[in-house]
């Protein structure tokens, strides 16, 4: 469940980040304003508060979400806000000469963005996305407060029922630690492979 929450949330957070980055870079004041508010609000409030707000406060407005969807929504919105700035900086890091060269070949702005800017920007932000995924694995433990049966929740319940809180929490810590080590190794290999492909280019 921990891996499912993290993988689902990073997927939706990436989509939100792309939209947020485009909004932040838009000359349209409405799009820019909405994106700026989204980033400011979700970066400026604690993730735990956001989880509790969605789970406990929204039902008063008639919006009721089960624990697992609540966890995915909260994690996606929170990490999407942080990743928005990552994507924006990645897009802006693509040399403008690349865009000018594409336009000189007759590419439309949309084609230029999709075929020239996006692939290069994605390569730039991939390490940051990997770091966020590792961090999300750990932050997913916060959703235990609303009853999502992930690693920490199970450790607490088993520890309480058997009066062995120390042992179960140490096991939970080892699981989180092991997951982050594995993901960090995967990220390092991915970055090395991307660096080798850049050198070949």
C-alpha cells in the first residue's frame, strides 16, 4: 500500500506540476494567478494539515473521500506544488536557441514545445522527480493518522495489540529505510545512464 500510494501520487503530482508550470509561465493573468495561488497555498501549509482538511473538513461541504483516495489527493496536491517550480525551472533551462532552431525549420509553437522543449526539460528534472519520489515514500506515513493501512499504521496496530511498540516501529523504520535505499540506487543508475547518453550526444 505504501508503494501504491507513492507511485499513484507521484504520477498525479507530475501531471499537476506540468499544468502548474505552464500556468506559472503563462502570460494570461488568470492562469498565472491560479497556478501561483496553488503553489503558494500547498507549499505554505503543512502536509498533515492538508490531509486532515480533506478527510475531516471537506465532508462538511458534502465532499466525502475514503482514506486511500484522500491520501492520494493530498500527496498529489502537495508534491505537485513543489514539483511545479521544478518543472518551470526545467523548461526555462532549455536553451532558447533550441526553440529558435525549431521555429526556423517551420515547426509550430505546439510542436516545438512537445518535441523539443519537453524531452529536454524532462531529462533535466528527472533527478528532482526521483528525489521527490523517495521523499514521498517517507511522507506517506503521515496518512496513517486517517486510518490508511500503510506501513506505519500496521506497525502501530500490531505493536499496540502485542505490547511490542519498540520492535514493530523498528521494523517499520527498516522497511522505509530499505525502500529509500533501493529507490536511491535506481535513481543513481538512471542519472548515470542519462549522463552517458548526454556525453554520446
